[in-house]
C-alpha cells in the first residue's frame, strides 16, 4: 500500500477540519435581541435608512455621475472631431473653388 | 404544536412562538453559516438575516417541504448573498475604505476571535480552510456544507438545492477534488 506523504496527510486533515468547524454551534443570545430590534423597527414603520445604506447610495450616485461625465466627455470629443473634419473639408472645397 | 401552527402564531405576531422557533432552529442555522464563513461574526449576521426573513415570509411557507428544509434554503440563500456581497466589497475595497468606518470593515479574512476555547492552530486552520473554500463555486460549496458539515444525506441536500441526488454526489466529488487542489497549493506556498 502506498504511504501517504506529509502533504497528503495535511490536506486530508484540513478537509476533515472543514467538515467539522471548531466554532461553537450556537449564536450568542444577543443575536435574538438584534433580530427583535430589526423587527420592531419594521413594525413601527421606521423607514429611516441606515448610515451603511446612505454610504452605499452615495457610492452608487458617484459612480453614476462619473459614468455620465465620461459619456458627456466622449460625446464632446466625438462632436469636436466631426466639426474639425467638416472645417477641413470646407476649406479644401473653398480652396478648390479658388482654383 | 405542528410546524404550520407554529408559523401561524409567528404570523400573528406571537413573540413567544418566535422565540421558541429561534431556540429550536438557531443552532441549525448557525452551524450551516459557520460552514460557509468559518467565523463567528459573519455566521451570527447570517442567523440574524435568516430569522428576520422567516418573520417576514412566514406566510409564504407552503408546506410542500419540511420547515427544516425551508429554513436551510433561506440560510443557504442568505449565506450566498453575503458571500457575493463580501466579494464585491473586496473588489471595490479601495472605494469602500474611504466610506467605511473601522467597525464595519470587511471581515472575511478575520478568523473567529471571540471563541475562547479555540487555539491558535485552529484559528490558522480555519483561515486556511476559508481561503480554500472561497475558491469553490457556490453550488459545490453548498453541497459540501450541507452534506459534510451538516451531515445531511444526498437526498436531503438535493431537496434543499432543488436538484437530484446524483448531481449533489457529483458536486461533492468535485468540491473535494478542488479543495484538495487548493489546499495543496496553499501547502506548497507555505513551504516556500
């Protein structure tokens, strides 16, 4: 029978450990209080957004703003390019007319 | 009291019934969450989310599956939601660090420190396992947690995951193979 090397033994131990986490199998009592706090807030119609949600909303707003600035900037560059092309073409035509 | 009666009492707003429900099922939810996160802090957050969800959607329980299966499904979904959120936070950590305060900072890589009985070796192992488990696809991870951590049968896991027993077996095999591969890599890196 093939002997397992140190690495294989270590890996198997880790997998066994993954199947049996060493943490205790109970949540702390304070978790129930937290749940009741959330439920109470919902029942009292307290819809004030949390600071965490506020920060997330701010982040999303900033991303949308950045995207908008990007789109506007890109559109302006595109427009400028078109104007430049037209001008060059116009001048060329004008010059051609001269001749 | 039957499961349906218990849920009816919860829908009616009976706090005693809800506390009884929590006492009966919190260890099941906590164990499953620990299987996903390997730390106390995140597991307790999942427990909180799951029981708030139970209170909100108790009326939606249709009796087609057992209460335990329904609860497992909610736990799996909440755990996966949290994992996805953590991954997205990690992706944008440079931005979130600007807005985030010290208390709410991402804790994925922090092993359980509130559990007094755990030795340093265990903490290190939990960290390594979490690192390797994080590389598994969600379905493989769920199959592994339900069958290996929760000791559920392939059939029970299949019912929770809404798939077949064969598919669950295959997912477990692939999960173990991937875990071996990832742990092997970690072992090699530690030896360098």
